[in-house]
C-alpha cells in the first residue's frame, strides 16, 4: 500500500526547519487571516488598543514561530490552533511583562537547540531528528507544554523554574498572595505533565483544552 504523501503543512514545516526561510513566510501568509480573527476575538482592550492590529499580530506570529520549540504537524487545523495559541501568548507577554523589571519570560527560556518535535504520530515516519539528546528533548516538550497553560500558570512556572524567583517575588508582581501563587504552581505541574503527554501522543486539541 502506497504511503500517503505529506500534507502542504508538513512539507512547509519541514522546509522551514531545513533552512528555507520562504517556507515560513508561506505558512504565515496562508494562515494569517485565520489566526488574526481567532486571536482578535480573544484580545482584551489593552491589546486591541496597541497600534495596527494586522502588523501586531503578524509580528507576533513570526515571533511565536522563532521562539517556540520546533514542531511538526501533518494537519493544517492543528497547526492553526497551535499557532493561534502561541501567538496569543506572545501578545499577552508583550503587554503584561512579568515583574517590575519588565522581564520578558520568553527571552529567559533555556536554549532549546535543534530538537524537532513530531506532534502527529504519522509524521514520525516522515521526518524525525537524526540525533536527539534525551535531556534536551524533554526540556523542549516541557516548554511546548507550558505554552498550553493558562496565562498566570505560564508566568508562574517560567518565573519559578527559569528565573529561579521566590514565590514572594512572583506574588508581588502578579498582585496575588504568596500562598495562592504556591498553590497555582503546584496545581500547574501535574497539568503540565498531562499537556506534554497529550502533545507527545499527537492529541493537540486535547492539549489545547479544545476537545473533551
């Protein structure tokens, strides 16, 4: 039985990860309107008030792809859903910087190297990284899983794990009490583990919380 040819989405992702910058432009151009409409429907007044929305969303989409773990999906719907979620996270991070020192948590993540994540099980037979360090791969899966968390959970986990900040310091920045931040962190960890499990299995919609 002949193997089904890879989808346009998978081909473009493979080409971009292989060094073809034009492939990223094609992905952004193809899905810009869908992502823009999805994100715009969820933005608060702070984000909607910041300059030209089209330029802002396009820049955020590009940043999302450059600063997010490299992934492969064979399905356009899954790609759009992932890109929309991560783009929304980028926009919120820009407006609601964590801490009085205006840190950008996205810039303080560990180096993720060249690990390539295949989120769709059939895609694994099409393209897998030739050499992957197990420890680094686990860090990359965790980082992608963090993108699936709620906004406060993402901020708390990144501040605690990547910046090594105290719960007292994080609570001050978020306008919460220390005990509440500690509880949110402790609840976020098993949730993060579940998100990673869903992503590893290719169940993107479940990881995004958009499927039962």
